[in-house]
C-alpha cells in the first residue's frame, strides 16, 4: 500500500536518483514508476513509510494486454528517505 497525494492506493513504486556530473552545477534527476490497478491523474506526491517523493509529474503510462496493472512513469523534483524504517523480509513476515 502506498499513498498518492494523501490517499491510500493499492500499488507499489520504485525510483532512481541519478547525478549528471558532466554539467556544472551537477544536475540530479529522479525518475521512477508506480504500478497499480487504479487510474491516477494530477499526482503531486507519492509516499510510503520509508520514502516521500514530491513535485511528481506523470510522464508515461504502460498497459499490458493480459494484465489490469498500469505502470505510470514519473519524474520527481525531490525525495526524502526516513532512515528509521526498514523493509527487511523479516519485517514483512511479522506484519
């Protein structure tokens, strides 16, 4: 379960943070994907207990012929990590 603009969404997300050191000042880009069966529009924030992504812009949608899941590609302006929360396999078994 993730949160999109403060509402609970059954889905997952992943993201990457890259630094372009070939330009000065260096440019940080944040890109990722949300996987869900829900329709998403006008997304600004994505979060779970560990990560918060802000200034989100959906840039693509991918559909599969045999699946109801939509993969939304996005960029984000900033991210935050809560280092006090971990998602170890042992933690998932306890929940």
